[in-house]
């Protein structure tokens, strides 16, 4: 499977977001039913993922983290193989060795996913160095959160990328939460983008729940990286509306803040806008929803039918 | 045969491999300053100085290795590897397996360690066992310039991450190095001296101490076999078992802390697989469970010396089998 072409139709953006939401909700319910392990979802952050990934070219490379479902699905990953991976099955993208938290899919250009917060930032300069030294045109996109931005690797990565002129689009998905700690308790600044200036890296923030705004900002940012062959930082301001790791009762969450962000749900906002401007009819909206639920049902059936890895695979692929 | 120091042998290996394969690059803390000849020949893009930031140096090597380059990174002193543990252990060591074999990580990490310069515990800490204990990594620690060159060439060609430790005490000792482009397979020990009575297994600078001890023992009528492991992972188990099968007595010697060190693994290996050959208990000689002092006499006291090794081996040979 190759990376999917960027969406040319705004309805495709909506459909991708619906797919991501349905996919993650299927893991939440599967986990609650004891059929799957718990996971870290990106529910509420779909626009931030879809907007950026649809601004990329097929030869761009992506590094991501434990909240990667949106990046993978927007890039064209097969939800069946993703769910198989989550369930530890042989047909998963990583043969069941990753689980949900570190799925890489080289064929899609989604390389080197780590759940160690900040590790994606530490590896991104090397991937960009390969692109540069081996004469490859693709840029490198590194997705991380506000939590990772508080790791030393963020600062070391930006410094080196600026110093060595590395074509990296850093995308901080500022979802306001660093595991169980609110971003306000952990960051000396309001925005991660503020820190980029210290490394002479251009940066901007964008409303992360508006998929069209994210897409436009990411297209401009990616074009700048492509032209300058230098780093750029885009901060998408969004909100993690579910807990850190399922199941999570979110007892630590300010309910007023959560309610305010739920009212800005990226999927509802996109759907309402398309309905209001006539790009989408209610019947088409219903058809999109049906198509997505069918895909997830098919994906679940595929994953459940996939066998577990054989015991002989325990020590395979440790060494090259 | 040309004579080189171990430090220059490393440079010779880098030069040959960078000539041979344009995907080999080298970067790290001062490497472009100290190895100017590499910059002159291969240019400032393939040979780069870096910030003093071990985490990003190692992480950059991991990312580059996964996507088509073969980086060699110089992190200077082994204790600095603590700053690079996530990148080396969690990324380089695990992401091949965790991705279902989608990626490989052909990278070499150079780090100096060991007694000799009185640099103290934050520059001298033999941490090689940490990496042996971490899956996905290979670990090499040569004791001669010739081995350093041939093993580094193999490490660079290997598709796995290799931790390549340079013993500070050996760094500027000269040794003969073959002029041809010889490589040595990782994971193969060498028998430096044949003997029937006791096996001395070591790596790094204590190999020389074992050879000195073997001379002393020969004067007492005891024939010691001396094995230089050279690689700690893969470990040449066959070489150890073959020798112990012959001698029935084993002394494992290393500078690193004895506690959970390589010697413990080798002792367990022999106890499990060659117990019936043993004529005496296995002896492990290693450093104490203490940071290494800067003061020269204390630093030297942390390293098993030839007299200690000879005395331990002689005691084993004097003991009667039960």
C-alpha cells in the first residue's frame, strides 16, 4: 500500500476524521470489553492530524508518537491492519510486536514511531540528514505533543536542525495535556511555537480544531520547508477530549474546560460548515457515516480473524 | 607491518570504510576537529562536529541509520552514554523488533572508558555490560590496534547498532596493524596463548594483565590459556567452553564492576554447560561496586592486576578436585 493522495475534496477530509474517530472509539469499546489492550487516543485532535497529513507529498517521511492513529489513517493506512496490530495479530503493520503505541508503516512513509515522549524529536534530524545527503526530495514531518516539547530532546533537535539546515516540519499538537498533567502546570510559555524563535526557526500557531485552517497552514509550512530546506515549526492548538490512557475516568479534568472544547469538536465543525455552504447534503453526510462504520466493521472482522504470531516469532527480527 | 596506536587504528578504519561506502558518515563531539584528515578527504558534510549533546547525536544516528546512512558517532567518554540511553536502548535496540523488522540500524557508537588518565568516575566507567543486557545491540571492546581496526570495519558494515568501547589505557599504545583491509567477524574471540591448566578470559586492557600473569604462571609450571573475547555480544561461547573443557579451571577478568558484569554471565555459562569439566570453582576478578577514583593509586587498584590474576589462577591449580 502506498500513501494515499492528499484529499482534493473537503468531504474527504471529513471522511478521514470520521474514520479516525470511529477507529479509536472501536478500540475504546474493544478495550472496555476486554478484547483489546488500552490505548492512547487522539479523540478531539482529528483535524490537527488530517490537516497536516493532507498537506504532504507521497515522498515525505513522517515520524510520530503514541497518539498516531490520525497520522496513520490520514496517510492511507488500512484500519484492518492497524486493528490487527492493536490486537497483537500477525497481520498488523508490525506483526503484532508494536501494539497500538508504536506503529510504523514504512510503505506509507511513516517511519520510526516511538512512545518514549520526545524520541521522535531525537530521531527526526537523522531522517532529514538521510534525505539531504542521499539527495531525496521529500521533507520530514515530526509530530509531537506539548509534553515532548518539555523534553530536552525538543531543544536539542531544533538546535541541530537549524544548525545543519535540515528539512523538518516540526508539528506540535498542543493538546493541553501531558499525560495526567495540564500543560499550564508544565510549560513556562503559553505556546511551544514561542520556543522556536530561540533557534531562529520560523513558527506559527493555528487553530487545531479547524481542519481547513490546519490544512492551509500546513501547506504553507511544508512549502517553506521544501523551498528553504530548513526547519519550520507549526503548532496546532487542540484538546485531548479523552483521557491519557484508556480506560481513564478523567477525574482530574476541569469539566468547564472540557465542555468548552467539546463544543468546538473538529468533526462537528467541519460537517456543519460543509452543510452550511452547500458542499455536503444531509444525505451525503449520512452516507459518509455509513461508509466509515462499514469500514470499521470490516477492519474489526479482519483483525479478529488474523492469527496471533507463532511462538517461534518471539526472537525474530531482534538483529538484522 | 605498519605500527599504529589504537586511536590511529580507529582513524584508519574510518578512512577505509568511508572510501569504500559513501553512505558511511561520522559525527560527534570534536571528531571533525581531532580527525582533521577525515574532513580533508571526505568533506565537512560527511564528517561533522556536533553540539555537546549526546542524546541528539545518538538520536540523529538512529534516524539516519534507519533511512539509508551508516553513521559512526563519537560520544567521547562512556559515562556520557547515560545521556544517550533512550536513543541507543529504546530506539536503536528495539525499533527493529517493534516494527516487525521494517528497519535496521547500522550505526556505531564510539566511547572511551577505563583507567589510565585519572579522569574520575564521570569519565571512566566501564558500562559495557549495560548494553549487553539490552536487546538489539552488539558490543565490542578490542585490546589491540590491529583488532580495533579490523573490528571497527566490521562494525561499520554490520546492519545492527554496535557499541564500540575504546580502552583509555590502550589508546596510545602502539601495535602492529596489517596494511591490508582486513576485517574480523564480530563475536569471535581469540586464543592468545595456549595452555592446559587454567583458562584466563578477558577483554580490554586486562587482556595484557592476563598475558603477564600467564608468564608468571609459566615460571611456576602452570600453563595458562589466555582468551581475548574482543566482542561481548555476540559472545564467543564456543571458544570459552572449548578452553574450559580442556583446562577445567576458569578465571574471568575485567575492569568493570564485578557485580552483574560480563564475568557473571561467563561464569553462569560455564556452570550451566561445562560443569562436569570443572576441577575448581570459577573465579571472577573485576572492579569494585564503587565509582572509580581519580587518584592514580586508587584508580589502578580498581583494575585487576597481573599479580592478582596469577595468584588467583595458582590457587585454583593448587586446589584438588572434590
